[in-house]
């Protein structure tokens, strides 16, 4: 995923896999956790940015777990590259936005979550006026 050889990574600070804006505070976050036990990411999945060896940035899902080995603590990060999912999502959004027919997405309560430009044009509402409202507003 990161396009490093294993030997290039072993013994290095994990910040080499992070864009500068995340890497900047990482060691302080880890120090804070070790001193206080306050969990900010431990045990949860979190969407973050990663940085490949060529400097390119990508979206990923990171789950971090902790284990004790004697007196030492080790941390394991499980990473899933979200690039393919984001590409599919972008293509889907482009297709929905370019559709000539109105498209409305609602949640289980009937609240509008998403509309495409054709919907705005047909019903003569701005997107912001519809999102969050009950779909009944579009019915006679």
C-alpha cells in the first residue's frame, strides 16, 4: 500500500507513513496516551490520510490495537486503502449529477439526504432547501 520495501520501514517512526499535518502531532498523541491512558483512536476505526513513498496522499481506514509484551507495549495498525471505494463513489456522484431525471435519496424517516441538479430544476428548490426536509414537501 505504501510502496516501501519492508527493510525500508523496519525500525523507522510510523510518521513516515503520514502526511506532515498528521505526522506533526503523532508522537505527542502517543506520549499523551502512554501517560494518561486516554484513548483517541485505539480500538476504533478511523478514516485518515496516508502517504506513500512517492509522497502521494491516499485515504485509508486505520484501526489500532495495543498489546503488552512483558513491560513493553506494542501497537498494531491495520490499514485498508479506500482509494478504490472513493473512485467508485466519485463516479456514482458524477452519474447522479448528470442524470436528466430527478433523483432523491431519503433515509428511513423520509428525510431527504441527497438530490441531484435535475431534482432542483424540476421542483424549483435549491439543494440546501430540500436536504434534511421530509420528502412530502415534493408531493402535492
